[in-house]
C-alpha cells in the first residue's frame, strides 16, 4: 500500500506503461503525488490559453523540481502532460478518433452491449457543447478503468476485439477535446461498483504539472447506497473528488452521481468537453448543420455542396464524398459486417449500416491467397470487385493509373484484410511486405476486371485500328493484325452498347459474315487480346523512343566534346606555328 498522502494533496494514477499486471489487477499503479490542485500563477496562466488542437502543445512550462521517492516507493519515468497532446496527433482526422471510441463500444458486444449512443450535450458551467459516448456494455470495475486510463496497457488480445495497443482511449479523447470524464458501472463477483475518472489536459496545464495524473474515485453500490471505496485514506479520496468537481463540468457531488441514473446496472459513459477549435476559432465539430448528424466543419466547407467540380446533386450526395464530413455517412460504412443485436445511435437516430458490396453491380468474386512470411498461406480470402451504381461518374478513391486515364473509374474492390497489421490510428495499414504484395495484386485484379467489364458501363478498349492510324508514321503493324482489327474490333463494337441489357444481361450478336451468332463476351475477349497486343507495341515504341533520345543525347554530347577537342587542337597548332615563326625571326 502506498504511503499516506499529506492533507491537500491529490491522490492520483500516474500514466505509466505497467507491465506487471496479473489477473486483471494493476500492480504499482496507484501512487501519491505532492501536486496540489491550486490555481497557477497569473504568469503561467497567460501562456496556456490555446483552444486549437494543433496549437495546444505549444506552451511554456516553468522549471519544476522532482521530489525524491519516499521509502518503499520505486522510481519511475514521468510522462509530461505534453505527451498527451503529441500522442493524440496520430489522429489527423477527427472521425478517426471517434471511430476509436466506437470500437471500444463494439468490443463490449461480447459483454452484452446492445447499443452505443453518440450525442451532443450542453455543459452548464460555460454553456459549451460536449461530446457524449454511452454504451450498455459490461462496464469497468476499478482496476479496469485504471487500465483504460493508463498508457500502453490493453487486455484486448482476442480475435473478437478491435483494440490491441492500449492507446486508443487516450489518443482519441485528447484529439477531440482537452478534457474527458468517464462514468462506469460494473458487477464482478457479486460486487457492484461504479467509478469516475478524469483525464484533464486543462487541469494539468493550468496547475503546471510535470507528470500526468488522473484523479479517480470509486464506490461500492452493492447495497442500498453508494459507499466510497477507500484505498489509502479518506483525505486521499476527498482530494480526488475535489479535483474532479473543480475541473469537470459537474461542480457538485450530487450532479456527478446523477450521471449514473441512465447507465443502468452496467455500462460506460464518456463525456469529452472543452472541444477543440479550428484555426478560425470555431468548433471543429459542427452540431448545427444537421440535427441528426455531426459534421466536420472544415471538411464540409471544402468537400460539400459548394465544390464546383461536382456538377450534379446526385454526385454531391454520394457516400464517397459525404464520408469526408458526415459522421453518419462515415459510421454507416465503418464496419464490414452488419450488427444483428447492436445499434449505433447518432443524435437519437440509429445509423443504417451500409455494406458496400451489396451496392455494387456486375460483381465478381476472386480468391486471393496472401503470402505470409514469404510463403503462400493456406487461407483463401475472397475479394469482391464491381462497379458502383453511379459508375463511371465516380472516380477511384485509390489512384492506380496515370492522370487522364479512365481505367478503373467507378470500380470498387473489397477485401477483409485481417492478415495485415493496422496502423496505430486504425485508418491505414502498416506498410509491410504482406501489404505491398496485397496492394500490387489488388491493382492487377482491378485492371483485369476493368478490361473485361468496362464495356458494361459504356467504355470501350481503344481500337487497334485508331491507334494504328495515329501511330502509322512511327510503327508498322502486320497486315494480318490490321485485318483482324478491322473485322473483329471496329465492326462488332459499333453496335455493342445497344446490345447490353439494363440489368447487365448479355445478348447475342449476329455475325455479318454468316447466320451464326457470337456472344459479346467472345467479342470482348478478342478485342482485349488485340488491345493487349497494341499496348505491347506501344510500350515497345516508347522504349525505342527513349533509347533513340538517349542515343541522340549521347551523340550531341560526343559532338560537343569533339568540337571542344578540335578547338583545343587548333589553338595548340596556332600557338606552335607562332612559336616557330618567333624562333626563325
């Protein structure tokens, strides 16, 4: 047990990476800090007033002295409050931070969670907005909430959970606002508890802390009323409560306890307040544009309806654009599988999940065997490719062809890549060799799909005849190839679009050479083969051009050197002649 704290000090939890955890209990996490909750001097306070996230880490810290550890206490590395901010910069996108908190609620499905609510609430202290996350999962007993608010600790290592780094709660909450308060209630071994924890960047800055401290209080609610759980002394518990009341949106113990009324027998409520502002001094998150949504203000201004590139309302409302600024649109496609007994409720209205694969047309499923550790695995992963309904108007999200190319327009590929490690912000993947191989293979599959299906959305492979007419001064194609192009490409493709059904069905085309019929697939296959041959000729032509240019440059360089040498020799010859004449004279 840690030594008794002096009166007026804050009993806290230092944010350290705790590796000696067994059986879910935290060993050595609770320490005593001599940091008081008093207000800083006016000189320090003047340097801390920044409400923009990207500027919040730029503040001056005065010289602080570290008290040597008391007898029986171990020395440990301290984590400066600035680290909370720098750690949160891994989320460059606010929606990525919100996704982290949603993942925590989704992980509670195996503990009985049926919903997570995301909403805006008003802070009565200063009439400012706050962001609420509320789920009815298993909640967190005292030891688990300390794990949650500790840096780098995670007990989620199974295949059924999303969290794994033990860093998401801290990075996500600190990315959205300067302060967060957590209310949680749980039942373990017939003991019902409720806990409150405060992670306040504002408190740490304005009181000049040089270590991250997190005041927490716990209650035993197994009986008819809430009994405080005392670990050290009553003074320690009261000091933690005093800091929470002073720096949270709830100035009294009664208001704190009211927050548990809608939690029920188990669940967790996270309230993020002092939300960050953008560079213009207004909140990053907009709650006023849509009563049933939360918008990213800057993204909505840049990528919303005012963008002149989007010519129609249909394209402006497409989800590929709305996910940039609409939380409802982003959350609708966030999870690959639809939930059966779980709802994400955004501002009072459930989010309708959208499985993109169900929205595609002309789909094709292709098997892929990832190479793990340089060897092909025995696991086969299915990839689904198809066109979005608005194809080809929608441009590719992941660019794989050169500028100006129409290849891949409107094509979407979907794969559940559980065999690749995600990045820490879960918005990307680690650039491992497995990922690079997957990326290369997906590009190849997409191009193959495009070649075989582009005619279904009104595109035709470039005809070899047109290419031959444009390039005949540079490259000569064989007579046999030219004849094939004229017979098999140009004539059949003239009537191709009128022979494709609206539902993607393919009809037969009658050959002009006889009464027989050939399918569009056969025509397209022949056209693609000719197209590939033309592409090869074009590639060889480009290579020859580059070779010729290199040789011309080498020739010019040789001519220049020859001219220099000739000039030098001529000068030497003249000097020698003049020398002979002078000797004769």
